[in-house]
């Protein structure tokens, strides 16, 4: 698949009165990968701000905005042009040593993956571990098939819900409620992979949906969350449990992180009273150019 696309992401905050804006941390620049080339990207801020660019420990592009004046409205607009070449039916060159699970990472891979292999949530009573083990019918078993089964099992067992409030449920909370957002689905899969001793990272970005038939989309595009799991030979393999897909054909990554809380698009503060914020509105579109 070869496609030129344009992303538009607008975040607007409205306040009851003029407030002083603290520094804001923006993660809005798409990540280039072997399947995605960034042609251009720009951020527009109102009111005006001084912007400094850096990279975090995961290689994400971070824009730090320092505002010059008080305001009763903050508008952040991110636009990008992209070239997506992800195959519709990807083939993963998994190393012979990792075709069957369980397998061992090399010493260097194990060291570098570090915290990405460590579960992030408590598992009181081992309930979550038992849920994960329910997908392992035998040892050894095919690695890729196992991960697909878990990813598909999440969307089979958990009902998707649109949840506008911030934050993410714990894996046990998602299993207990039987409902979750794309963020919750992603956290559940990443934690399952880590319980199996695999390296996994959370990804936030955009879902491209020209046919408007994918779960979690709104119109032609929306913000989205998914998972990448490291398998020797193939490297980071993309899994979107919300849509039962493998590969990145409909996905535009912006940030990767150990914890989904570290990949929020906009983070900042203001001074002016706890009730000053009236409304936050987000508008996203992804269109073919």
C-alpha cells in the first residue's frame, strides 16, 4: 500500500477568564518508521509561544511551549503530511530461535528491552496471569499465533466503549468491567505480553479509516492507541487489539512509551482558579492527499 496522507489535530481549551499558562509538553509530531515517511509537520499555537524541540528517552519528538501572555483560550493545531507504505498483508521474518514460544531473548536484547519486559500492574491473587495462561494451549507453541490469539481474544471478551475522560483502566479493572477504550485494550495486551516475558510498548497516534468502518474511529480519522511487541528477527510487530489487526496499514504512530500516561498528546498547566477551565475540545482528521 502506498498512500499520501494529511493529518489535522486541533485541541482547544476555553477558560472563564484570562489565565496564565504554564509550560506545555506537546507530543504531536508523527514518528518516522520503515513504513511511514514524514514529509512535513507544523504546530500553530494561539496565543503565541516560544517552542523548543527535543527527544525523550524513547526517541519521541517533544515540543516544549512557553507562553508569553495571559489568555482565555488556548488553541493547539498540528498538521502533517505523510507517506505510508505499509503492506496490507505483512510477512514477519521472525528469527528461527523465536518462532516458537517460549524463547529467550539474547543478552543484549534483554538488557536493552529492560522495563518494557516488566509487568506494570499488580496481579493480586494471580487472576491476570491465569487469564493470560488460558491462551497458551501448549508449550512450545507458535509465537505469532499466540500473540494474535491474545489480541483477538481481547476484542472478543471486552466490549469497546468510547470514554472521553482521561486515564486508563488497569488490566484487572478492564477484565472485571468487560468494557474498555482503545487505551484499555492496548494496556491489556501490553501487560499480557509482559506476563509472558516479552518486550512490549504502548503506542499512541492516529487511526486512518477512509471507509469509516473500523472500531474506535470517528469519520476518516481519530486518535488511537495500540501495541508493539518485540520479536527477534522481525523487530517491533504492531498489534491493534481494538480492530484485531496485525501490521501498521491503518496506523500513524506519534509516540511510543512504557506507560500510556507518558504518551499523552498535550500536557500542561494554568494558573487562574481550579474552576477556570470551561471546556476542552479535540478535533482530528486523517485524509488521503
